[in-house]
């Protein structure tokens, strides 16, 4: 199952709103049990958010929490701590 997004049509490749969009896509994949795809989009979300937000920002914390919860669901506790 894949999702193709042509965001360049509407937003630039580094648009600040893409961080939250990627987070939401990651959450959808996570809810469907596609953990690898969820992690990919959460990482894209973090890359974008770190560009525009302070490291202590709530939105960065929410994405990091979801990444940790995916690791927990997969019993990958060492990865969750990194």
C-alpha cells in the first residue's frame, strides 16, 4: 500500500507546513499498522520541524513520542531510547 503525494504542486519542497502534514501521514500509517511507512514520514516531519522550530517545541516532542511508541509496539526498546 502506498500513498503518492504531489506536494510540489501546492507547497515548496521545504515549506514549513510540511512538518505537520508529514506527521499526520505518519500517524495514519501507524494506525493502519504500517510501521515502516509511519517511521519514514515521522522522520520527514522531524527533518522539516527541526529546520523551523526550536528543539524544545511541542510539535517536535509529539513526533518524537510517536516514534518512541512505534518502537515500543515493536518491542524495540533500545531504538526507542535513542
